[in-house]
């Protein structure tokens, strides 16, 4: 027998399977293919994928050059899910020659042909039933598969596996598998790498929100990363096992780490989070991790996979000795190709995430593709068309005929300013339709005289705290940063004119202090506060020895104890106007399993809330009482003092509590309800006359975002505004709120990006000015940012 015959048979089988698969795909999506071709022939530039009907989601848009990559990946995945089982069915089928060797059929070739036909008929019927269950035609399920729906992808795969099961000669299949390592070592290696890659992807994604249910055409990319990692180690060790063990273990650990972080903070790990690992370790003791069934499944799969790897024998692929130079060249070339693919976006299809919830993108695309896209976007921030001269021109043109008045005039006596960022301080009524046994913010609600109250539009929810600090202190917006950025640790690498610097540059210079009643290592605050110009920095690295046990709540410094130290700082700085920026810790996340005995316990009355929700509300009431004591102290002080308090973000609840709150939404519209996660109260109070308003109600949202808060502070303090804050004042009239989640115009219309806003030209100017403020080392217009 010709030795090439088995390979000819394999090639013919592959060709038949590929043609059948492609035919099915084309029939299912021929109209879309024609539409795409017309689009390619008649249109250039960028387009929204939704306009072409190519995807069921509006999570991203792509350049037209990616249209064929998209189709190729979709068709390839669909073809593969048909190809593997169909190829196995054709190659290992019971042909007549095999049946004639059996005694029962030796003298009756017609019977063997009938049985073979019956098995194919049964397989095709079963596949047809699976494909058309709940559908009228086969092509419908293929069309849904091409739209990126993973359930459809797996249904097609199961259907053709059922066909293969009916017609395969299992004896021949098992013998082929048994001898595959010796007879076809290279094919065995490819299958080995693919299987380990799929299991690695499974170990990661099964622990995350996607549960392997990301869009089907992204399966190729999600399997690609463990495959590349295995190939890297294969080139080094020239063996399969080391790379397989490392890859499986690493992907399991990544999945576990994300599961833990998601339970604690409500978000998955992005590049910026890797720069604050130390902070996470310091506060992890305040949380309780609850393993899920998915972790148990992942552990079981990992253990079984490792056992099989250690038991299984590897094929002998290399008989010659290793050549170190050849290995080095291979590794270098491989690394360069991966780096180029990463930088160009080919390694993750150039995807982009949504701006207000990158957890959705993780679930939609898979964790690693989105992580890599976020990592690439976070490397360097650039602004198209930027120049320092343009920034100068913006200030001159925009402020040529613009002036503003401060809210007050203290006849040259500058007030002390105490700015409090209260950890996780929030009003859950903007998130959920909630009623309680008692008011959880009675004092704040009662404040009227010389008080301004409302809701801040935030860029973050559940964390990170430092991003809110950044926006407030610099007057900058995270709208112009990649999603998932943590500015203090990623981008703040030089001195930046901040609120502290503005106050120090007043006619009567302020003394400035930043105080955080927790570890100094958190979010690189020591360096960050220095870059922001604070004279003094206070932390409580050994806070358990500094605070008495009575001053702690859940082993964290209470707001009352924190404010006591703020008052002591004020008393030590009476020789000049004093600015204190204070970050509290009392309400930090980890509300499940609280054993604290609350004297005035708050609980929800209109639905059966979890202990976490009730405990959180009780903590907010304690914060309200502590704030009252602080106000009462300064009511008696003769020195004019302005006190501002706001929450840094809404709390990160455990999954049960989050689901319960979402089941009682404060808004009917889904977009409004999603954005409701990004509102926190703010209170501005003075012991002197300032304008008064109370907007702590859901009808007055989107009036101010965190980047404008310092502007209001300066105006209420009667201080000199630098040009930058005059520009913010002007733009705030048309765009009162701008955050990482989007922008709102004066008519309360919402736009997910500033480019979509009718005030896009103004906001583009603001982007250029902000870039100069934060990143231009050589041509910073410092005189525009300080009075």
C-alpha cells in the first residue's frame, strides 16, 4: 500500500469538511457578507459595527480595515466547530472495506451499506434536531453563531459531535488516538497544545463573569494567549509538560485573583490595579472571601489536568542536541512578533471597552483580550493636535471677554478650608428605592443655613479612592484617561498645580496638609501628595497604636476620631489660613459579617435587606453624627472656616446585596439605573454667609462633577481664581458634569463620550489644557494654573 494514502485520505477529509462547513456558513450569513463587501467597496474610514448589523452589541466600534479580520475570526470559529467532529466522522467512519472484514457482513455487502447509510441518516437527523430546536431553519442558528453568541456556537459544535458519534468507528478512533503520539508526534503536539490552551482559558473564565460565555469569535483570542505562553516555554525547554503546568497554574491563579478582587471591590483587575497591590494587601483583612461552586469546578479541572499531564508521555520531537544560539534567536523573534502584535492591537483584535463599566467588556470579550487592550491604552496618553501654543490660544480666546464673581467677600480675610473625602460615603436612595426605620443622615438633611448640598457625579464606583482625590485636587477629569486607570500610580510622575498650590499662591499663603488615617503606602500617596504640593503629609501607619480601641469601628478609625485629629491640626495652624485635605476610613468596604453592635441600628423597611446593607446604613448614620460634632465645633470658632465633605465613591457590596439593591431600582430607565452607581452626596458648609441651596433629591442630579468641586470651594472662599478655573467656570455652564462615565449638558442630556456632546469643541479644548497641566514637562503653562 502506498504510504501516502493515509495522508491523502486525511487531506481529502479535511477538504470535504471545510467545504461543507463553509457552505453552511455562507448560506447562513450570505446577506451580511454581501453587505460587508458593498461597504468595503463603497466606503472608507471608520464605521460603527452596529450600522452593518455585524454584531448584536454596541460595546465597540472598529476601523473598516478590521472588517475582514472580524469575519475571518467568526467564520473560522464556526468552521472549526463543524470541522473537527465532521472530519472525525469522515476519517474514522465505518466504510464498506472495514465492514467486509467482519464475519457477519463478509458475504453481504448490501447489509453493510444499509447499516452505514442508517448510521449516517441517524446522525444527520440528530444533528438537524439539535440545530433546529426552537428554530425554524438550520441557517438561523448559524446566523446567531456568526453574530457572536456563544450558546449558538456550542450548539453547532454539539450537533456535529452527535453526527460524528453515530458514524465513527470507535475501535479505529481509539487505536488511532493510542498510537497518535508515536505515529504522528507533530499532530499529537498540536492537539496537546490546543487542549491545554482551552482548559487554561476555561480555568480563567469560569471564575469570572463570562463563565466561558463571551462572544464566540473571541474564543480564538482567548485560547491564543495560553497557546503563545506554551510555545514560549516549549522553545526554551523543548518539552510540552513544563509549559503546560505553568500555563494551567498561572491561568487558574489569575482567575482566582480576579474572583477575590471582584467580591471585594466589584471590578476586575486592570493594569492600574497592579500598581496598588500593596494597598490591596493592607485592606484585605477587612473583607471576607466566599468561595463559589465555580472555584470548586476550576480546582477539580486543574487537579485532573495536572494528573493527566504528569501521567501522559510526550512525543519525541527533537533527536538532535539543543543549540543555544538557535533557541535564543527563536525566543527573540517570537517575543518581537508578540510585542508588535500587542502594540498594533492584532493580539486582541483592537477592541475597546465601554467607558462606564469595563466588567461588561470583560464578560463580553473575555478577560485577557480586554486586559491587554486596557494595558496598551494605558501606556501613554496623547492628544491629537496638541501643542503648548494651542493651549495658550485657548486661554486667550476663551477668557477674552469672560469674568466671574466669587460667591462671597470676606474683606481680605481668607477662610480656613477643610476638605473631607469620606470613604464610601453615599446615599443609597439614588441607587435603590429604599425606605428605612430612621433617617440615616438626619443632621445633614437638617442643615440649611450657610449650606450647599447636592450630588456629585463620580467617575468611579466601589473604588479606587485615589481617582476621586485626583479629580478633586487637580480639577481634572478621568473622561480623558483610559478606562481602569489609577492616575496616582500610573501617570502622576511630576509636580502638578493643584488646589493646594493655588491656596499657597494666594495673597495670604495657606499652610497645607494632607491627612489620611491609614497606611502611607496606599496608592503611592506619599509621592502623589508631594507632587500635588502639600506642605505636610500625615498618615497613621501604626494606627492601632495611635487610636484607642474606643476610637475604632470594625478595627478602622472612626470618623469622629479622624475629625478629632483634624481639629488638632487646625489648632496648630492658627497663625495662617489652613487647608486640610482629609481622607477617612470608617466606612471602607467589607460589610458582610460585621459584628459591630450599632447603638442606633438602621434597617430597611420596604424589603428584606441583607445584614451588609443594614450595617452600611448604620455606618452612614454614625458618619452623620461625627460630621455634626465637627460642625458644632467650628460654629463656635471666630476664624472663618469652610468645610466640604463628599463621598469618594459608592460602596462595593457583596453580590447578594448588590443583586437585592438592583432588584429595587431607583430609576426605571436602564441607563439611568446604571449611572445611578456614580452619585454621592456633597455638603459645603461655612461659619460665615454663603449662598444656600439643597439639591439632595433625585430631581437635581447631574449639576456638578468632581472636577468642578474645587471651583466651588474657591468661589465660596472668596479667593482669587487662576485662569484654569475661570475656564472650568465657563465650560461648566454648558457642561455641568463630565466624568469617566460620560458628560451631561445644561439640559441634562447624557452623552457617553465628550465627542458625542454638542459642546465637543469646548471639551476638546479642555482635554488639551488638562494634558498641559498633567503631562507637558517642558512647556507647562504654570501661570495659567496658579493665581
